[in-house]
C-alpha cells in the first residue's frame, strides 16, 4: 500500500568511516542535505543540524575540536561547506556493519 515508517522500513545501519576523506564527505553531506532538498537556504538556518554548533562557544555534545582539527579552523570548515560536492555518489562506498 506504499506506506512508509519504521514499521515498514529497514532500520538504519552503522557505517564504517574508512578515512578522513570519507568523514569529511559525510560531514558535508549531513550539513548540506537540507539545502539539497530545498528545506533551507543556508546550513546555519537549519535548526536540526549541528552546523551552527561549530561557530558557537555554547556547551554542546558536538566534538568541535576533533572536527576542527580535520579542517584546520572555522574558516576552512565554512569554505569546505560552500564548495560543491563533486561526487554526490561518494557515500555509496560506505561499508555496512552488521
């Protein structure tokens, strides 16, 4: 009957992040997905995202320092998100853990 929901769909699987490049691709995909689906115009306006937490000093469970270490700072983080993701199929090579 073309129904959707947790009762009818397979539950999400854990992804094995295989490299820093893979992690960067996942971060960009997560933060820019609402833009891709026309849910917002800018990632910082999407309240359901961790994107804004990287520009704040407020307490958060987001691992800011670890992520920022991959980018080298907030400016590089923001610039990275403004670039187009050249390979939209980049996440297809994720390994699924059972």
